[in-house]
C-alpha cells in the first residue's frame, strides 16, 4: 500500500509544499508566493495560507524552533532581515504591523502582520484577537481581488528588498 502524501495547500488552492514547508516548498509558486528575500540563513515570503497583503514570513533555513537556538551570526542577520522587511512594508504604505513568533514548527519563523483598518471590525477593535483575523482572511479573502492585492504587494516588497 502506497503511503499517503502530505501536501500543504496555499490560498491559491494549489500545493505549496510536500511535508515540511520550510524544506520542501514546491516551485515555482505563483507571483503572490514568490520568495522576496533569501540568503544562506533565512527566507522571506508571503504567508501561503493567508491572503493578507504584506503578511511576510521570515523563516530560518535550519531546523530550529526558537530564537534561543540561533547562533550569534544568525541572531545578527535575523535582526537585519526583520528591519529590512519592516522597511519594505513601510514602502507599500503599511504604517503599523505586529510581529508574531511561535515555537511549534520545525523551522523557526516569525510573521509580520500588517494592521489594516478592516481588522478592527473583525475583532471588535481588539487586535489581540489575531486568530479571528486569520479565520476571517481564510473565509472571506480568497478572492481574485484579494489575491491580486497580495501579488501587487509581494512584487513591490521584492523590488524594495532587492534595491536595498
């Protein structure tokens, strides 16, 4: 009996990765999920599950779970990448963002969640209810219009990252 394959699906309704999303990303990806920055330690791209323009994921290439596992070089590079991504978000008009980090995945990663006015309506003005924002995006923003906005933002962020 053949074992079941484990694919992660993106908001494009297409396979994003097989197994570990950090290691086994399926290429090429649509324009909204292109890698906007990559070096030997980190990769930055739009979150594949949430069509929120500018929701960037900064992930380690190494299998580590915590910022506590960073080498001194990784820690220094991480702070520089975070700054660069935040500046790129500012270049597309994102005035405020929340940085989210978790330690459940096999690859350390953090998200920049741009704060948009519509989010206050979804969370009754309490932006600490981030899961409500995620659920709303998954349920209401997987449309051609929103995906087009993600693609436009991703392209602009990549251009900014490459120009710096």
